């Protein structure tokens, strides 16, 4: 124990709760205080998101909110969840790479392949360098332990898909930030229940929640001079962290399965349920593009949030619908967590696709 920890213990204060509270408070304050300065500079230098054919806004909005999120995470995580950076040597380096690529894309608009190369590099660093990978899928499709090289390839692909999928849901006010908060709360509670060894992950989730809360104050603002988007900088970093926490969640049950410990056979499906929104949205868009004979990489307005806005819902109501339905999926997954892992996956995907198709059905009925 260090001197601070010894002192806190001597006066009856838990060092974990001390770090948790301070991490949350400082993360919120750093993001909240940083954004006005970022907005001011963005307007002065005309670093704005221009409305386009796929945009859900009608005027230029600053899109560098991800800088404040990165600043908050980059300061608070190494201080209050420092154990993670000892355990995962390439975690901070991954932050820096994604921040640099994200800010370049928000300012200059990078080619898609350059972003993909950076995402692949970060994924390789985490999977191969820090050994953050999916080693087993607990009997899903009859597969348990995964071959080492297949595990590496599958885990790298998972990181890349989730980073890009999260970026795709950042299309209307409040959605990406609200989803990040909901997901981090669910993972944070799970890590907390799974023992003190996971305390650094709990603190990381709290830091992410606080930064996202502060960002939403401005992202959902009705004041023209206070509004900001997180941009690719924020969406890539948050997508990366959600992939990291999701894989870490599955990993806990693999590491502890031979000990006297609560084992959840459906852990991979629960992780899918928690991350269902970007997964289902991306799959729906790909299916729609293939059905219409278009390239799966061609941009369009076929995302779930676009359909809800086309129905006449405001951004806030669209976000509320998506997050509300998302929480229903989580409730079902939790209630059926002891069901056969394959059956549970079918149920979760069915409910997910049903919720994604409902706005399309209502839009056709309306037209």
C-alpha cells in the first residue's frame, strides 16, 4: 500500500471508492470545462461539420468534442485506473493513435483505408501486444476453446468492427453519448459484482460515464453557440473502449472458471446483448445495401436513427426510443442468462432485428 492508501484505510475510507469518486468527478469537470474552449476555437478557425446529404443537422456545428473526451480519459484513467496501464502495456499507445487519426479525420477528412489501417494497428497492439482477445465462446455454435491464431484474427476483427460500428451510430444528437453511458453502466456493474480484481475496470467505466455525461450537456444543448459533436475522434476512442471492456468481460469468466467463482456460461451472448445496438445497426445497413444491389461501403441514410427521424421524431425522441428498446433487450438477456447459449443468441438477435425493422415498417405504413 502507498501512503495515501494507508492513510485512507486508517480513517475508514475505501481506497477503491476514493479513486472511483475522484475519477468520476475529475473526468466530468475536465470534459465540461474543456468543451467551451474547443467550441470557441472551432468557430474561430472554422473547424466545423458541414451539413451534407447524409447529415441530420442543417447548420455548421463544431465536431471536435472528442478532444475533450480524450483529454478527460487520457488524464483520469492513468491516474485513477493506473493498474490497467500496467496490465495492458499498449492501452495508452492505442489511445494516442486513435486520437491522432480521429483529429486528422475531423479536420481534413482522411481516406477510409487510412483510418482502417490505424484501427488495424491499434487492434493488433491490443490483441497481440496486450493479449486482450477472445479465447473461448463457451459452446456457442458448438465451439469452446479457440485456436490461438484464430483467436487473434477473430479478436482483431472484433475490435475493428466495433470501432466502425460505433462510429456509424453517431448520427443524431445524444445517441452515441447516451449509448456509451448505458453500456458503461452495465459493464461497470458487472465488473463490480465480479470481484475486487476488476476494480480498475469499474473505475474506467465510471470515467467514461462522467466524460459522456459532460459531453451530452453540450451535444443536447438548444443553444446554437453551445452545441458540439464528438466527431470521429470521440466515436473511435469510445468504440475502442467499448470493445475493450466487452472482451475483458468475457475474459473474466475464462480466467476464473476453475475457481470457486460465479461462472456465466452465456457471457459471450451477454456481451453481444450489451453491444447489440451498433452490431444490429451495421448488419441492417449491410443487408439493406446488398438487397438494393449497392456496395456495402456506399454511404446512405438507412441507419435506425435515420428511419426514426424520417418518421418525424426529434433527435431526442429518436434517441429515447433506441435507448429504451436497447434496455428491453438487456432486460431479456439478463432474465434468460441461464438459457442455452445458442438459444439465447437467437432470441437476442431476433429482438434486436425486430426493433431495427419496426421504424422501417412504420415508415412504409406512413407513406
